[in-house]
C-alpha cells in the first residue's frame, strides 16, 4: 500500500464537508434534535470512530514511541477506518441535528489527522540530505507532539458527539454541562497521569528532583484560582451553589500552596506530603453533600463523593504506610509496584465517569426511563475498569519494549510479565536516555542490532 494513500483520502474530506448539506426540516422549533431514533448508519459511524480514535490511534501512538514496525500499518488502518466513519457521519438518516459543536469541531480533529499523516509519510521517506537533514529533527518533534495530542482532542470530540446525539447542553444547561464535563475529564486525566507515573514515570520523576506532590499541588492551586473567579458571576447575585463552588476553589488554591511548600526538605531534596490527598477527600465530602433536585441525581452525586473520598484516603494509606514517605517501594527497582497503589488512580477514573454522567439532563433522561441508581453506577464502574485496563495494557507495551526483562534480548523481541520490569536503576536510567534519543537518530546512526553507534552517542552526548 502506498504511504500517500491516506493523505489523498484525507484531502478528499475537505470537498465532501463543503458540499454536504445537513437537513433540519424535522427538528421542532426550540429543540436541538428531531424525534427520530438514531439509525444504523449513525451507530456504525459511532462504533468506527470510537475504535479508530479511541483504541487504534492511542495504540499506534505507543507503537510509534517504541519504534515498532507495526506503527505504520496500524495507523494506516486507523486512518482508513476514520475516513469511512467520517463519510458515514455525513450519510446517515434518522435523527436530525441542529448546528452543533460536534460538527464544528470535526474539521479541527481531521486537520490534525491530516497533518499527522503528512508528517508521518515525510519521515517514512527517509529524506536526510541537505535541507531535509535540518528540518527532520523538527519534523520528528512535530509528529510526536501532534500524535500525543490526538488522543486528548479525540476525547473532547467524543464528548461532543455524545452531547450532540442527545441534544444536551444548550441554553441554561450549558454552564452545568461545562462544569461536569471539564471536571470529570480532569479527574480521569489525573488518574491516567498517576498511572503513567506509577508504572513507567518514576525515572523521569527522579530526574526532576521534585516529589510528585509538588506537581499535584501546583495543578491544584492553579485550578483553585480558576474556580474561585469563574464559579460566580461577580457583580451579580449569589445563586444556587455559587458559594459552595467558590469556597471549594479557595480551599484548592490554599491547600495547593501549602502542598508545594511542603514538597521539599530543608536541603532541597523532594519530600512526600498528604495535602493533595486531603484536598481530594474534602472535594469528595463537599460533592457528596451537594443538594440535588432528583433522587437519582442525589444518589449518583453521593457515590461520586464517596468514591473521591476513598481515592484520597487510599492515597494517604499509600504514602504513609505502603511507601513510608518514599517515592517507590524499592530504591533499586524504581518501577516495582505494590498492588494497593492501583487503587487511587482507578478510583479517580471512576470519580471522573460518575461526574461526567451526573448532569441535570442525563439525570432527567434516566429517571424518565426508570433506570435505578444502582444499575447506572455499576455501569459507570464497568467503563472505568475497561479504561484502566486499556491504559495499563498500553503502558505494559511501552515498558516491555523500552526496558526488556532480559538486557541481552533485542528490544523488538522484548516481552515481559504484566508488572515485572526488572533491572538496576543505573541501567534503567541509561536505557531510558538512549531510548529517548532514538527518535532523533537517522538510520545511519543506528547499528543493525538497534544500538546507537559510538559516533552517534558522541554527537548526542551519551558516549561513556
């Protein structure tokens, strides 16, 4: 298959988007969607786009980071599927939609995909002479940045798709939707970051010379400042839960500043502290007592608050009793993990999904359909299990290649146990430094066994 095929196919999307006409004649006045059900074509569109942007592209991103030969075939498959899904999204019948954010945001996502494919094809051509030698480094960086940003942007577009399909988040409901979807996604993102740091990020964290709580507290303080000044329209009357939301923002930036101060010892060495976990517990307590109009909404918010409090409590136990104020279980085996350490990130995933699924319109829809809070909460927990599994699988794929169990085993053939990444920290740091430089090396600078030559090591400052 020619590497330019995905590029040509993607360029056809622009013309298709310009000539396509959305029918809105059956949408009642003042509504966002028509009364017809979602047809089979649109369901296929949803399934294909979730598979390509939610599974294939993130997996291909990891394969690209580890320089696997399966990176290009998998990404080509993802591009072809996304093209099919795109056209199906413009060819559906059934339910009609008014102008919406999902349709408006789609060109941005597809433009990112086009840029990513063009950069990938350019790199695949191995043009490394003259001017190409100068721009290749920046092309590699751009390809990496766009590739890593694509899953995040895809997540936003999938959220927009769900909102659009149900006709939610318009008019007076917009503010509440923004709060739930932004905060819920933030909890899920925080859980993913904790998972990355837990399984493959301890070497990077050690190099920064700071404890994890420093970065946690920094983000908490910044987010608290935003919440303090955006949850209430200053100059207007205090309504509904404005005061509770604003005081919660104040608690966040106050505790964040304290956590940053306590994240270092007197001699400058990093030190663990419990204040980010305490903030999470306070936030959960506040949300569990949040007044709601519907019984279902009250139950969901209560379980969300309890789950968030459990995440904070698990973090306290982890730092104080499992790690005993250290960064890792073992100083020699920096990636060794205790089974209890998985609890906190998982509960953050679940907290995020519970908050994402607790908007007023969603609660009204489920109440009308007669769905119980037990069934709904168990479903959201199930989705959290699956996402946590997927993230752990991707990190295992990365770790198995970057740090094989057998140092003599070629990286391309490495395959390790689910949690075992054995090796002394000095070797792991050296391997990590060489691995990070591989994306900037040309084929001439790498030997047949995949190891950098002495000349390339000297040029990159890694020669010993």
